[in-house]
């Protein structure tokens, strides 16, 4: 009996050893097959656009929820109450959701910023000529700037000024409201315009699909001051300014006129009139 039992159980053991020893491959997975790895041909994402830098910023979480994303990463993590103060730098994302509040102190530059509500910002490196902060989404933000620093508003407009506070809000639809609550003037650059924002002034900015980033004059363009506004023109068209808020242009050839966010191309003999060029058009 013992000899028979030993012979009976030795057969499957030998078969199993033979299967494993023969290098046979058994795939027990039916469906789906494992997902392939990330393609190297994919375009760079936001994690590769904003790079780390040498500047140091102190971030304080005032109330939840506040999240932080490190340079080169694609995911965020919450800042908890037991670790509400942390030091970050260029390339970091700070994300606030409804009810969240955070404050940032730019230690080496003397600038400050307070965020409340839904906000998404990315820190830049001024030493590389980048904005101090880029607003990707804004609900309510109050900040002060130091000399030679500037911020990029949602939509691409650039604001610079030595002082503060400046208040940025997104109260409705596709409108940003920027108020200068300081005792110094600030400079707002958007489209082809450079606007001086005096103390106490407020400006309403449209959020356009094409953005509001400043446009640099192209080769062959020259600056023109007329009708109380700044323009850039190609060539030398005949310009007739009628009054303080009206511009009349007659083309002597092929020309282009840019200003007030408008771009007009003219052929010889064409005429264009810009009317009601008041400061109130920006409010």
C-alpha cells in the first residue's frame, strides 16, 4: 500500500517539473492585455513648461482646501493643518478651491500675495526674466510687487508696479477686474497697449479666446502717438488726427495699423477712421 501511494503521487510532480523545466509560458490573463507604456513622441505637458528656479517663497495655508504641485510633476497633494507652512520656489503650482485661502511671501523680493476661492497660480523665476506669478485661474487675489517684478494675469496681460496692494477678481463671465489700491501707479501691458493704472483706478479686462498677451512690434513697424493712444504702423501712411479721440488714416501704399487691440490692413487708397478713442473704452 505504501509503495502504490508513493508511485501514484510521483506522476503529477514529475509532469509539473517537466513543464517548468522546459521553459513553457502560460499566460493566465485573458482580457484586457497590459496597457503599453507612455509614448516618447507625446508633446511636452505643463509639467515640462514651468521649470524649477533658485528663488525661495514661503507658502502658508490659511484654510482648506489648498494643494501644491511640485515642478515636473503632474499630480497635486494637499497641504494639511499640521504642515501649513512650507517653502517652495519657481515651477511650483499653488491651487486653491472654494473656501481655500493661502498666503505667499516672496522672501528675497519683498513681494506678497493672498489668494482666496478658486485660484491656480504658477511661480516663475524673475532671475530668468519670467513673471513672478502666472495666474492660470483666479477668483480673488490681493498682491504687492517689488521693483522690476511683474505678474501675468489670466488671459496673458502683464502687470508691473513697485508697491501695492493690487486687487484682482473674476466676478462674472469673461471679465477680470483689476484695481490699484496703492499710492503708486502701475503699468498694464496688453495687446498693443501700455496703460498706466493710477492709484485708485479700476479697469475691466475681457478674457478673449485669442488672449491678451502684449504684442511686440514686428520688423518694419514704427510707433505712433495719435488721438491720445499708442499705435504701431508699417510704412508711412498719411495720418490725420481729428480731435483728441479720433484717428483718420489714408493709405499711400500697403500698410498695417495696430492699436487698441485692433489690426487693420490697408491697400493704396484705403481709408480707415478710429472714433471714440476714450479711456473709458477699457472700463
